C-alpha cells in the first residue's frame, strides 16, 4: 500500500478520533476504493454477498473512498496551481525595470 493511500485512510479514520465509528466492512470499502484509484489493484471486488448489510456497508465505503480521492486530487491541483502562481510572480518581478513599482 502506498503512502498516499495510507495517509488518506488515516486522515479519514484517525485512530485517536472519537465520534465517527465505522464498520470494518465500510472501512474495507474505503481502502479498496483508494487502492483502486491509486492503481494499486486492477479491479474492485466485493468479498461480501449482494443484499447483505455487509455488502451495503462495503459499497457505502467505496462511495466514501471516491469522495476522499476527489478531495485529494483537488488539494493536489490547488497546490500545483499555487506553485505555478508563485513562480510566475517571481518571474514577473524579475522582468520589471529597475526602479519601477509592482
């Protein structure tokens, strides 16, 4: 398991946090989804029989995993955009003639 998957999972299910108990099946669904999105597994296969509460919890975990992954991608995109903006700002300051104000 990659550090990204592990970090995202632990951020969502902080072992020291109280107040958001989730079933093992739900957590397994989240982990499976994150590993699939990170291309660590080729397919999502539920170990649970359709129509059971365990399967429902697993599927809900997959949906949560999709949300977590999308938030991760958005944070990465924002960080990359901030880096580009900072680099452009440095370049534009360097291009100004001496003695001019920004």
